[in-house]
């Protein structure tokens, strides 16, 4: 038996030597010649098969992972080279083989390396959830395995994903963290090319002599050199994105010694792009002519479409629409062999520009729509409002050009589609997929709950006037950390594993559906003081634009600023009555004229328009609510996703009138208890979902246990104060007895009530720039968005501060009309008419808004 094992060891040693010699033969000056790797792979496969065979025969006698690891690595690298040569099928088979071997035999560092590779493939396919999760997991595995250089390389790739998503600040921060992991090893600068080649040779010699290498000197030297220059390149790209062109140029030049070793045209290609950005077309033309031949073969062959994009930009800069169109078409033809969605939308955009300049408007608009649809496809699922916004930011110019062209050509259908696609993905996606609340054992969920408890404690210290400066600083730290945790929970949500295409809206079908139910939808897109409005009805889409005059713009600014004051001027809540703003001052006449075509109007706002009291605005001096019901929704998709399950209510969940003893910021609500009693009596005996939770019982845990209940035909009614967090929408919450339930916690809990009434101040208020972030991916945020995402299909909220006695009267009247069979928006209209006829001042209830599609 011992002799047989000796023979097996000798055979394996011989195979290993042959395989290593074949691998060494592929190295040429410190880099791999992939055309020679064909002699290595068969030997490496045979070596692995024989090792597996002997290990099965004599368990515990042979280590398989050191045999499998280099084969997996070379298969993956060879697959990339084969794909660059245009053979995608062979590349896919090689990657599948590498995955199967890794699954059988790799652990620790090797497994982390495979996770990293797969994560980057996911990112290239637009599956950013998988990419972020995979890279974070791989980085943690490398750290645990004591491989800081590989961990740093993984963080660099994570920074690249953030760069693709447009979060440049986070990309730079992640690069700094990556550099810090390898900082000591890079203190003297990167290893030279000669030093890398010598280190690789030394390591291979150790393997040939001893069967393995005690130190991975060669691998580490190559990794350090690559990491150093890729960090420079990453910072260069981000600086270009941020418009810091001179800084970007200098950094790309610093990367030249490394880049040109592998990709001779790599630096000049980026410099050509910078020259185009700077308007230096002569330099760009010279550089592009120099690099173009390198894109015909080799590693740059799959990137020829990117070259065509720059050539198209150059032609557009010269005013040559025909040449620009030809380059765009050539670039799109490359997508057949080398698909790249991120590049595809940019090429379609350039194609649209070229066609528009050639006067071919219909074709240009079709190209722009293709660009918008492709860009949307890159983003399959929500990533949290920060990444949703940064993702959209660099696409906004394309959307605006396309919307302008649609308006100019009178194509309302295209305009509405484009206005919808610029919206963030969050609500559209989450409402299209069944919610799955994270389990109690989920570490992020546990951490979220702990952060929320600590935040709650500090908030109540602040409400009581007992918080110091250190408490305020700690609260800011907790909010940042919790925002990161919420983002991780969202990214890791298993719903997105089954989402293969993003939910889309068929505008024509939506018009048909609206016509069948005598409704219309008013979609709005605001750019400065220029408003584009598209009215969707059963007869199609009417589109137009209006630029606001100075008085109108000033009135809206004053209105919005007043909402956030501690002691606001309540009269300003009636924008039409107090500031003389008529709907015709806001929207184009053609749209205003057509508003009479529907019984119910659904407004889809944009930017500051989320804050307006739409139902109480006047049209030609007449309040909108006197002629139609008015509801509001964050985007067009939610019309279909929220219109079901709203039967006449017969059950109610009631909580409120909290005990605010000891608080200085929030006073007692004298009408809250009576409001709860009124609603309870209205629904009658046996209609309560749970006993009414008042005073000491109106706590966070009580509401948390009530939220998942409800079911069809039920309404949740909450009466309390609300806290609006301008810099962190998910921290806006309902102030209860001794605690707060905020928007972030509502997301975690879910909501079983199809309808929710929040009888509290500012529950419908929406920030415009949370922590300085301009919301490019415009959507709902805060309590409204959280309840919709949690499961509610209709909400009644107040955008401004509410007046206690009027709020009580209004809410009870609204419930009365709902109980009589009116839809949520119709109940709102009936209540508004009732109070108006009784001469209750409009300013006292103008901001009470129904987020509803019916």
C-alpha cells in the first residue's frame, strides 16, 4: 500500500512539474501570454483529476486546494482573454468550469477570490445588488484570511461599482480605505516591473524545488503594483466625472508606466475624453487617431464601442451630424458581440443627438427613448434613495434633452414615458414584488433595531430639552450608520434575486385604464422655473411647457420655506387664496384647458411640487376640489400598484393622544382623544381591529404590533405629533408616548392596513435635498414612501402643520364619506366641499392630501 502511494506521489510530482513549467512558459516580462496557455490547462486539469482520484483512494493523504487554486485562477483569466477575442461561448464554458472546481475544492482566500470575480461580472450586467453583496463578503473573507492586499484590491473594485452608480464621494472614500489596508507595503512606492518579474520567477522556482512556495512574494508584488496604479486610475476617473479635468489629466499621466505595459492606448484614450470635455477638439482628434488601431484586436477589442462613443462626441463637437451618426451606429453594432448596457445607453443618446441635429426628429426621439429604456434596464432594483439618486444624476441631461424634444414635437406619449423613467426605481420595484421582512436573526436587522432604540432615547432627550451638544453629535453619527444599515438590508433583500427586468409602465395602456374609470393623471417635470406637464386621459396625452414668471416662482419659494418654520404663517398654506397662484400660472394652457375631462385627477409631482396643496389650487378662480377629486402619487407606476384592495372600510385600528408629559418641544393635543372617540363611534361596536390605544398605551411597541394587522376593508388611524427630519427622511416619525416610530422602522415592520390616516403635522412633507443630496431620482420620501412600501395603498396626510380642532373635524368627516362608499380621493373632495360650504377657512385644511389613485 505504501509503495502504491509512493508511486502516486511520484506521478503527481511529475505532473506538477510539467504544469508549472508550462505556466512559467506563459510569462513574458512579468505578464501572461495567453496564446501559450493552451499547453498549461490540459496538464493542470490532469493534475487535479489525478489528485482527486488518489485522495478518494487514500483519504487525508493529499491536499486538493493548492492544486485546484491555480487552475481556477488561470481558467478565469483565460476566459477574460478568450472573450476579448470574441469567443463568448468558450469564455462562458471556462468560467463555468472554474466555478465548479471552486465550489468543490476552494475555501478561505481562494473562495473569496472567486466571489470577487463573480461580483464584478454581476456589476457589468447591472446586477448591482449581487455586486455590492459579493464584494463586501469577499473583502471580509480576505481580511479574515490575513490577506490585506487582496482585501484592498476588493475594496478598489467596490469603489469602481460605486463609481458606476455615480456615488463619487463614496468611491473616493472606499479607495482611501483600500489604500490604507496596503499603506505600509506601498510606503516606498509600488514594486517596479523588473522587481515583479524577479519575484514571480523566485516564487515559481520555490514551487519547482519544494512543491510549494513558503512566501507568495511574486503574487504580492504583482498585486501591489496593480493596486497602486489602479488606485491612481480610479481617482483619475472620478475626478473627470466631477469636472476636475486638470487633476484627472495629471493622475492619468501618473498611471502611464503601468497601464501602457498592458494596454498601450489606455491613458491616451482617457486623455482624449478629457480633451473633448474641455472643448479641445484638436487634441482629442490627434489622440483618438493615435489610439484607434489598438481597438482592432487584443484586450481593447471588446471596448471598440467606447472608442466609437468618443469619436461620436468629437464629430458632434465639430458639428458633423452624419459622421456622429455613423460612429454611434458602429458602436451599437459592437453590442452584438460585446454587450455593455452602460455603454449602450450612452451610444443611443449620442445617436439621438446626431439625428436631432440632422433634423430627423421622429428617429431622434425613438433613439432617445431607446437610450432612456436601456439606462433604466441597467438599474434592476432599488438601492436606497442615495444610490438611486446618484445613479440617475449623470443621466439627467439625456432625459432632459429627450423630454424637450418630445415636447417640441408634440409627442405626449413619449414625454410621459420619459418623465416616468427619470423617477427613482424604489417604489416601483418594491410594490411590484412581495415584501419579505428580515428575520430576527439577521445581523443587519438586529443592528438596525439597536440603533433605532438609541436614536429614540436621544430624540426624547431633545424633545424634553435635556440633550447636550454631545447627544446631538451622537445622533448624527447614529443616523449615518443606520442609513448605511438600511441600505445594506435593501441591497440584500432576496426579492431582487428573481427580478430579471425592471418594472416598466405602458403609458398607452395606462391612458386606456384611466379612461375606463373616468380619471386623468397630471405628470410634472420641473427644471428651475420651467415646467413640463403631461396630462394622461382616455383620449391620449396632452403635453406642453410653461416658464413661471418671477411672482409665481417667488410665491412657491415662500410657500415651501414657510412649511419648515417653527412658527409658520398658516395663511400661506392656501397658495391660491393667499398668494394668488392659479393653476394656469403653473401649467401650460393646453393642459389646464383639458383638466375638465376627468372626474378624478391624479397628480404626479416633481421636486418642490410634492409640497403643493393641489386640490385647493384654483383654475380660473375656481377651486379644483369643487369640480373633481384630486389625489397625489409619487410616480405613474403606482397608479396600477395601489388601486386594488380599497373596498368600503368596515374595520378600524385606532391609536393616539399620546402622553407628552415632560416634553418641551411637543405640547399635549387637546382634540386628539375626542377625535379617536368620534372615529370609534362612527364605526360602531365590533369594528375595532384592536382595543383603542390611548395615552399611556399609545406607544411605539403598541403601534408596531398593530401595523401588521388590518386586512381588507380596514383603516389605521393615528393621532399624534410628527417629527420631520430634513436631513434624513427615514428618521421622520410619529411621536408617541415615550418613544418614536419612524419611517425606517415602518419599512421593517410592514403594514397590513390598505389605508392609513396620519392625523399629525407635516406627515406629507418631503425634503428636497436630504443631507445636501439633490434628489435627481425624484420620488416620495419619508413617512408617505415608507407606508406605501410597507404595504399601504392609500394615505391621508397633512403637508403643513395641522390645526387640532380643524383636523379633528376634517378627519371625522372624511371617515364618514369613506364609510358611505366614497373612494379615498372622493371622500377627500366631499370633505373639502363640506368645510368650504360651512366657511371653514381653506388655509386651515388646505394641505391635507390623499396619496391615492382612486
